[in-house]
C-alpha cells in the first residue's frame, strides 16, 4: 500500500533545484516523486513505512523548505502559516537598490568623488554584496554541495571576485590612498582599481529579475486556490430535527443539509426536498439555470437561484467534483514545469566553461611569468566580463516594457514563460459563454397574439419583476420601467403568476401555461419559437387566452465576428468549445465565422479536446472565462482568460484580457510574439557579448574596469532594445 502526499517546497530558484529535490526524494525506498518547479509543489507516492515527516526532512536536508500542502476540503485554519517570501525578496531588492545607487554614481562620475570617497563606497557596497546577494551565494553553495552549477554560481563568484579584489586593492594595494580618486587615473598609472560598483549593480539587477520570476511562479499555483475558494465554507446541516450551521469539514456523507435561495450548494449531493433552479454555468457553461427537484443531482459550488432545497451529501472533501477540478488544474500545470528558461539551459555549459577559463587564465599568466597582479587582474576580468548583468536584464526589461504596453491595451501577461508559449500558437479554442457571447440572458424577440407587443412586454415584466430567476431578470432588464404585481406566486420549474392591472397573468413554460388556460399554444408562435432553438421561450397568458411569447437568449458580443476574422488573419484556426447544447453552439459559430465546433462537453471533456488537438501537432491557445474552463486553460499551450470571468479562470490562465473584449485576444497573441522576439534578441546579444569578450579578457586586453564598462554598455543595449516594445500597436 502507498499513500499520496503533496508538499509545498520553498527555496527553489531554478529548474535544477527542483531536479535535486526530486532526485533526493526518489532515493527513498519505494518513493516515487515528481517536483513541479512552476507551482513549487512535490507530488509523492510513498509506501506505508515512509511518513510525511520523513519526506519533509529529506527535502530540508537537501537545503530547501517543505510543508504538507493543504488539500481540498481542509479548513483554512489547518493550513500551515505561510511566510511571505515575496515581501522579503522585495525588501531585499529595495534596500540593495537604495545602497547601490550612490555606489554606482560615486564610482562612475569623477566630478562627484571627494577625498577618501572609496571608504564610503565600501561601507555602502558591503551590505549589498553580502546580504543583498545572499540568495545567489546560498544557491551557489547548494549547487556546489551537489556537484553542479547554475547561473547563481556565476553571479555569486562574480560578485565575490569584484568585492574581494576591491578589498585587496583598498587594504593591501594602493587604491585606498587619498590621492587615488578616479578610476581613469588608476588605469593610466597601472595602480589598483576597485570594482565595488560592479558587485553592487550586478546584485541589484539580478535581484530585480529574480523578484519578477518569483512573483510569476507563485501566481502559477493560485488557480487551485481560486477553485477551492469557490466552495462554501459553512453548511446548514439538519441534525435531530433542527438545522445547525457547522464548518464544511464537519459535514459527513449521508447527512442532509439546507440550501437557501442565493446560497452555494455546499457539496455534491442529491435533492431530497424542494424545487428550484440551479446555476451550473461554472461546470457546464450553460447560461440557462437547470431546474432541479427531488432526486436531482447537484454539485458543490453551484448556486441555488430559486427555492429552498434539502440535499443529501453524496461526497465531501477530495471526492467532490470541485476538488476534482482543482486536481485537473494542478495536473495540467505540471505539464509546463519542464519548460526551462534559455539562460538556465545554457548555464549548464556556460558556467563551468567560464570558471575553467578564469582558472586557466590565472595559471597561464603565472606560468608565463607575467606577475601575480596581472594574472589575478586578467582572471577577475574574465569573471566580470562573464557576469550576466545584461543577461539578468534581458528578460525582465522586455517583460516590463511588453507587459506595460499590454496593460495599456488591456492585456495582462503573467510571465516570460507565457510569451514563449505564444510563439508557435496556430489554433485558438474559444469558450462560448462569456467569451464569444455576453454570458448573461438577454431579451430578444417579443411575439404578441391579439395584443400589442408593448402591452405584452410591460405586463410580462410586471409579473416577472417579483421573481429571482435569471430569465425573469432578463425580461425585466429588457422592458425598462415596470409596473407592480399583486398576489404573486412562483411555481419553481414552471413559471410565475400574479395580478397586473386587474388581470390574472401567468408566464413560464409553454405546457404549463397551456394547461392553466385550457387552450393550445398558437401554431404560428410555436413555429416561430421552433425556428430559434437557441432561445428560451417565456409564454404569457391572461383572461383565459395565450397572449404571446418572449424569447430570451445569450447573444453574441459586439465585434466578436471581427475578432475571429483577425485571428484568422494571424494564421490561427478558431475552434468553438462549449458545454452548451449543439444547436446553440452551431448558431453562435455561424454568426461569428467559426467552422469547427465542439459542444456538450464537461470540464474534463474540454481538457481532452485541448489535448487531442495538441496530439494532432497543433499548438493550442484556450480562451475562456468560467470555472469550467480553468483546467483547459491550464492544459493549453497558452491560456487566455477574459477579465470579466471567474477568479479561477484568470488564475489558471497565462494572459488575461481586461474588460472581456474578444478583439484583444489577437492583440495579446501578437504582443506576446513581439515581446518574446525581443527577449530572444536580448539573450542572443548578452551571450554573444560574453563569448566575444571572454578571449579578450583572458588575453589581458580588457582589465576589470574596461570589462565593467563593456558590461554596462551591453546592459544599455538590452534596455534600449526592450523599450521599443512601448511603441507596439495593432
């Protein structure tokens, strides 16, 4: 027998960290572990002899932190306290930046230098090089303990080398003498330079990049939390003939609980008493609420839009459908965890090469009898010229410029890995409800028989004004100011009745209305209703006669057809995917110009459709707005959420379209491609600069000062190239 555990792992800074944790866990007898760097989680299958504490201790011995993750259905109070590492990282960045700015200014602007300024610069730079760069030093030591290296190794060695050389020059050499006040004088006289600005600036730039990475990575796991938050926190349970409110975790399978109008259904169950309409759009995408009565199944997290229900709990905790959706999102996200940043991939070769080259430079100079000072200067120049300052700026500056421009256009991008996913997208899967359509019931045609359309609409709106049903709300919105109703009564699942202007009015399902008045529905109106299968009819009668029918439906968004046309112009194939009826989906697809339609699918079905398209070799972008889309958004190569949708969809996505304008989807894809292209240009320049400059530094043609200046110019190029994104337009 084995037990499944999910661990929250902290302290990982790159994909190699996740690999180390995974390797250590898998060394335990009988343990199978998979570590997801994107969500900072480890999923472990462990035999009975291995406890959760054993797993946590193994991770901690590897040099990282771990706690047992909260599972669906757990109390919030049961979750372990979470130290805000993000706030600590931002604090480290801000303090380091405040200290580094005067260090760089004093070092690089001779006019501002005063007698013994070097000692002030040392005082300011020391906390940055030691405390500010501590995350890089720690990661480098951890990597060395496991016989590997990363970009953190190079950053740490570069900072230590620049700072250590400066200390030697100040305390042993002659850089601390009062007369030596400018770098340029030292260079001309052959005396010893200090490079405290290099140690400080590199640290701040890399902290900025790391902070942005951490924020994006932490948000990757927020989709699951958003899904769990959809569920009710408390439930009204019927015990010993009385109703008591208890935490959801105290509910047991088989117990009866009450769901009042407007409340969420606490958990999956079967209705044992009552009749109502339940909004299941979070699961099915169906915009019309589902009528339920005794014997009907209901799902936890859905909303009771009508009468009082008594439900028998059929599943709780991890066994509920909502918890299953959360697992779907986690599983889908884990498929992205193996995508590593280009810098991390190259570092596996680049870092060892630089270290070997620096050591070889030192040894070669000594063997050639060129002097210890010259040898150490050349070796330090190699480390400094290789220090990835421009590389650290390559991604965050382009990301800041691209996301800033995107925010101006109403496009929110979560992180650089998102932009890489957008590069090869060739298929866009569009959810229907709330994405292509407005996502709410809207009054359409008003068909009268024997009365005016205005009279029919005003009378129907008056009687429906006392109802809470979404269809009734659509009628009232479409009518404008409404009159009053007396003797109102609601028949859940059938319709409403009441007295309006002295007339007894009924409105609702056709069969119910026809039975009440004892007459058949007018054939011409029946034919008109049959011609619009996507609409929900509201039949109306008074004074013993059927007076007409109102058609209510979810209508296509303005500009949706033009937006689909733009997607096609970008070389993308649109697909309409929905849990709604096929007749509805095909009508909407026809209206906006989509040829491929997949309808009547549940959340798992949506994930299957996305994966089937991917199996065909397509690169899929998923656009949605509901909880039922969350797993598919996470499973797709590029998830795009409409900002008017649910938190779960937004958190599971890679891009968010503020305001729900479908036309911005094409802009999002194009901006993502442009930003990614800029990042790649920056990375190519940064690595190319290092490769070209390293031989010059090793040959002694670039001393550390010139190396630092060249590194600064490389950074200027990267920043300038990134700022071009601010001019992006359609």
